[in-house]
């Protein structure tokens, strides 16, 4: 009756019961509210001190976000935590993310000897050995079986040298803002596919708050991509446009119900395709004169998706970066952008 371990066990059980019904990222954001308030109040001063160049502001924040996502991804490489052992799907997804990150590094890191001061005679050797050592360390992050380590090592090494090849051939480089969108989309699919791998939810248990949050982030990511890449032409007649919109809405509602009932990654992918089609039709049907407005809305949605993704993955630093970008924008109107697509 007076055993102190019973009290500890009772406290742990109570905490687990709360975690099963309330997502961890909600409590994490609640505890970080004072920090977010400080960044909101002092955002202009922080921007002036650390991001004085307005043209490179979003690019700098996006580059740091890529670094945070890379650390977050590699720190979750606990394949032994999966209930079904080594999952081919999650291994392929993480390897694809590592390849994209390494490709970006190959694009933007001309020489490792520029990062660390070395003698002139050692420069060529450092440029050959450093990528291999880095790829080995990245491969060791996938500790579990030799297959996962080998796949991740290969993805890192090939990605880096593919990036160097792109530079050698003067190919167009992907911007850091676009890469952030790609990574967030891939990670979002991973959260649905194997929640326990990313410690998302309690032992993979997703509440309705988890599911709705995933859907909102998916909507902002796809909407930002569509407004950024699709040119408005006003190509459809009004009657045809309304019929197509109602048809895609019906398909989205069906996929949404299917996803909420099954929590299946395939249903989530179908939902993403439906949102993609509806966003494409809505953006394409806009008048050509709305091109500048859509670009502004695309940036607003990019910032919003950045903050929401940081909330889901419990990375307060990314949320603070999004707060700074929201605070210093002349007019932040992400809700109007979302309404224009629905």
C-alpha cells in the first residue's frame, strides 16, 4: 500500500492515458507559448539584427530549416522501434529524403576545404575523403541492419555527387524554399505511413487532432505549390468550372472520410491527389491579372505550412522562424488564399 513504485507507475499510466487522447505536439506548443510570444513581440528587432537583407531573408530561413529537418530525420533512425521490424517503405522514404538533402548539399557546397581551413596540398584529398566520411556517419544513423545502413550510405554519397554533377553541367539549381516544400511533403507522408518511427503519437496511435492537423498541413503545402508553379489563364467556361469543382470536392470528401476511418497512407495519397486536382483547376481558372496576387498568397501559404510542420514535428525553432516571417510581412492573408481554392 505504501510502496513508492506504485505511485510512480500510477503517474506514468495517467500520463500515457492523457497522451493517448491529446497529441504530444499540442502540449509541446502549449509549453512553448511564452517563447512564441517573445518572438512575436520582438520579431522586427530580431529581423533587423539577424536578417538585415530582405532579399535573402526567406532563403536564409529556408536553408536553416533544411538543416533542422536533416537533424530531425537522422535522429529518428530507430528502425528497431517499428512494430513490424525493418519496413521497406520507411527505409526507402528516409533514403529518398537523404538523397534529396545530399543533392542540395552537392549543389551548394563547392568544396569541403572551403568550410575548414586546410593546407593547399591537402585540399584535393579532403574533397574526396570528406563526402565519404559524412556518408558513413549518415549511414550509421540508420543503425539496425546492414541493409538500412548501406542504403542510406549509398543515398547520401550518390546524392552529393549528383549535386556536384549538376553544378558541373550548369543545371538549374532548386531553391531552398522549394526544397523545404518537397521535404515537408515527404515527411508528412512518412508520418502517416509509420507514425511510431517518427515518434508521432503514442505508439503510433493517431487521434482526430493528429489526423486533422495532417490534412491542414497537406492542404497548405499543395496549395503553395500550385500557386507557385501554375500560371492562371481563365481557361474554362463558368458552367464547366463549377461542375469540375463539385466533382473534385465530392472525390475529396470521399477520400477524406476514407482516410479518417482507415488512417491509411494510400487513402492519404488519394486525398493529396484530390486536393492537387482541385487546386490546379482553381488556380488555372483565375484571371491572368491575378498572377502577382497568387505569388503573394503562395509565400503566405509557404510560411503557414512551415509553422504547422514545425508544430507537428515538435521543432519550436521552425515555428519561431515562421512567426518572424508572419510578423514582418506587410499583409499576411493565408486564409484568403485557402478560401480561393475551396
